[in-house]
């Protein structure tokens, strides 16, 4: 169990620097900070992967083409009716 908690604490992205060192640690890491960091990283990975897959499958890419053709080609600026 100690190995899991130390591994989660190493993932803590919200660790704060300590002015006074305790057990020669530079940062104060917590299990809560490690769990929040792991959850945030997982969310970002899922969002990035889904966006990348949608882009590769061309689901999110759109395009449109519109043409302007006047009724009288000699008169510029008048839209066709």
C-alpha cells in the first residue's frame, strides 16, 4: 500500500515548495493533489485523443463554397434577382 501512495504523491502537480525541509523533501506532496493531477491528465488525454480522431476522420472539418453570378455581367455590384 505504501508503494501506491508514494506513486500517487509523485504525480502531484500541485505540490508547494517548503521553506523548511522535512525529511529532506523539497516539495510537500499529498495524495489528494496526486489524485487530482491524475484525473486532470486523464481528462486532457481523452479530450486530445477524441479531437485528434475526429480530425483524422474529418468529422469536424467543414467547408462551403458560394458563387456570385449577376444577371447582367456588364453591371458590377448589382446582385442577381
